[in-house]
C-alpha cells in the first residue's frame, strides 16, 4: 500500500535538509521525492512574487500533476497542496477544492518547527530565507492552522541540537513505514 507523506514547516525548519537525508535511507529507497515547488517556480519566474494568486494556483496545479503521476507509489513531498492555503487562503476557492478533499491526498503530515522559535543565532537569514524571526513564526502558525486537523498531523519541535530534531523526525517516519507495512 503506498504511503503519501508531507514534510512542511516555516522558514528555517530544516525541511530541505531532512528530505535530502531521507533519500539516503534504504527503507524508503522505493519512495518518490518531490522538491518544494515554490522555490523552483520563483527561480523560473521571480515575477510570481507580484501575483500571489497566480503563483499559488501554479503551485497547486503542478503539485496535483506530480501526485497524479505518482499514482500507486509512495512519496515524500516538501510541502503539500494545503500549504498554499496558509500563504494564500483564497487558493482553495481559486482552484475549486476544500481542505477536507486535500487532506485525503495524504496519509501523514509532519511539520518541522522553525529555528526562529529558538531565536538568534539559531535562525539564519540568507538570499532565499529573508523573513525575520517574527515573520517566520507567523508563517509557522499559519501552517499549523491549515494542517493541524489532518488526522496524520505531527509536529516536531525545534531544538538546539539539529541531530536530536532529525532523530525525532526519523522516529516518526519509521513508525509510519512500519505501521503501513502491517
């Protein structure tokens, strides 16, 4: 039975690093891995920042297409369709869906807590992560708001030790895989 897992979180939560490390695990070598679309689309067309409605419709459309192409296969995705609702709530109406319909696409949602919750110097801004600590925490709360009612939602707190956070995350992943195989 395929398992569909969303990894989500605000800026500085470790999503990309955690997904990259997951790809190296033998027990999930058969999974497909989907990169975060927002980052890819902004690199393709920085003009999307000026039209959020179009931007989130495009993210939704591409996410749906790749999930449909993966039919019958297990996958891990860096963000899921519901994430768009945290950033642009109008997206659900724009694309003609409901949060319940989108929840049904995924078996598990793991939200990683942002390092912004730990303050300076744990939260580092760069060319791609330009949000302030307060903006990052606002985004984290918005993501919690849209995902927390998903029956497979789990939150991994930010901690000072990245490896401890990764082990906590990995324990959730391994539990999902074992329970799915039984």
